[in-house]
């Protein structure tokens, strides 16, 4: 379809999505290009369309020195180009795993979750389309939004003063200051602080969002979905709650997730982008996202898509994923115990991969001292004078020593 045709579909079926589109989002559409023409010729006896080197039966002529590493995958799928939207069966299975029967589009396959977030940035943000998000935040959001699209960041403090819970009031105030279309970015469990709202906090923030009177794109960065360690917190993505009640005149919800953390497949770089729009509107948004995929990378890796697809078919996968979560929960509980025993204050955390430690001295100076004095690597957090500890990458038996080394430096900085 042409951009005008896609935009007309959104105008008719999801006015909020149409009003939220950036100029690039308005222009995005898949032309009748090489992949589309090749698809139309799929049933032809002689296919001289796509620029793939294949044998007479459509199999890739990959040299055995390379192809043998993928011999458990179907070479006709894994070693050839994937469609711009992603492998159809993978999209369907990921949707089933990620959102179940929640009304939404089929996900578009992306090259990692960062790519999914960047597609939303391209579609819905720009110099006059701000992004509201909690502070502190993952530092790459600066690159994705401010650097690439020029979108200003409107920050609120993620953790409220006092008990450190999620700052629903601060988010509401930031949304209330908007005067036009905008994006609200929510990342739970959070990076860098490792926090997921309680059930009550999640209900309260959903009510604030659903009452917002202006066109709003809610982008859920669900990178660490499933890594929950405490009762009483929102253990499901907000996507279901918001998508089920979203008024298409005002609200579009987008979900960015993937195999990176959920399947511990960091090098695979397979992410997904799902829209709360359904039917023709959902297909139009998926086509716009696929057009941007085509414009930048052509399509996501077929090899790793096929690997994720095979994993999703495995009946043992849920138990294997739970085994990883159990290991991380042990590390989480050990870190909390050790921090408390050492008298080291931390920002409340209950999920994900990280803990955030506020420091009295300059965080970057403390980080450097940890490296050179204690042989400890940590991250200094943008937007907060704090350190981020990634307990996901530390053996449980090594955590007491990590905290002891941290304590030595913090005591020396007092």
C-alpha cells in the first residue's frame, strides 16, 4: 500500500495512531519492491527474482565450512532471507507466548529490543513529540530518541521520596504538563534500579494513563519480562491491562520485548514489536514498521529467528527458563542480604538484573576506585549519583566478596 492508503486506514480505525505518527511515520510504507515482487512470483516455475544464490531446488549454496554449524536448522529457512515482518510462524508463536489472547497486532521481528524501541522512536517521536520517562533510565534512550529523532525527554523521578516505590504522582504530573501528542516510555523491571511496581501501583499508573486526554503512545520496554522475585508485584506486562481498555481515539500501546533476556539469547539479537491496534489498523502499523526494517537492515537474521522458533516449539523450554529465573532469584536474595549486613543503602529493587546503590561521593570517581583498588566493575548511573550492580552476571558464591570490596571503597569515601 501507499503511505496515503495506510494513513487513511489508521484515520478510520485507530485515530490515535494516526495523530501520533511522526513525519517519517507518515511516509513509511512498503513499496512494490524486490521482496514484494518475489513473493508474488512464489508459485512460478522459474523464479529469477530475489538475489539469493541457490541450487535448482531453492536451497542456499552455503559453503559447508559455514553451513555445518546450522545443521539442526532447516537451511531453506535459516540460511535465506527472512521476510521484512519476520518468519510468520515465529511471529505467531511469540505472540502466543508474550501476550496470549490479548487483542493486538502480530509482532514485527526486530534485530534486538533496541531496534524495536528505535522503530517506535522513528514512527512516533521527533523534535515536537516529547518522550516522558522515569529518571534514572537506561543510557541508550538518549541515543535512540534525543540523538536520532531529536525528541526531548521529559523526566520524572522513578522512585518516590520516602519508601522508594513507583512515583505514580510524578508520572501523572509529567503527563499533565503535555500539550500535544507524546510518548510515555515505561521499563519494568527497570534498568538501572531493578524495580517492578506493586500490583496497587500498577493499577494506579494504568488509571492515570487511561484518563490522559491527549494522543499518547505508551511504549513498554519489557526487556526483563519474567524476572520477578517477590510476591505482590505486577508480574505481567502492563500491555494487557492497557491494550484491553485503550481508547483508539487517544491511546496506542506498543510492546518491545524479545529473546535476549527472556530466552538468555543475547547474541541472537531477536526482538519483537507489538501494537495494541487490531485488524486493518494493526496490519497498517506492522507494515510501517516493516518498511523501516527494510530501509535499514532489509530483515532480521533468519538463522537466529529459526533458532528461536525451534526453541519455542520445545515442550521443555518453560522449565528451562524457570531454572534460569531461579538462579537469578538466588543471586538477588543473596545480594540483598549482603548489602543489608554491610549497612549499604540501596534503591528498592525486586526484579530484573540490577541493583542501584546511591553514593555520597561522585559515582564516577567511586567506579574508578572500584576498578583500580578492588578489581570490581560496576556502572555509574546517568541521571543519579549511584552505581548499578548487575547481579545477573555474578555467581551467588561471589556476591559476599563483591559487597565486601564495595564496602571498602564506600567506607574510604566517607
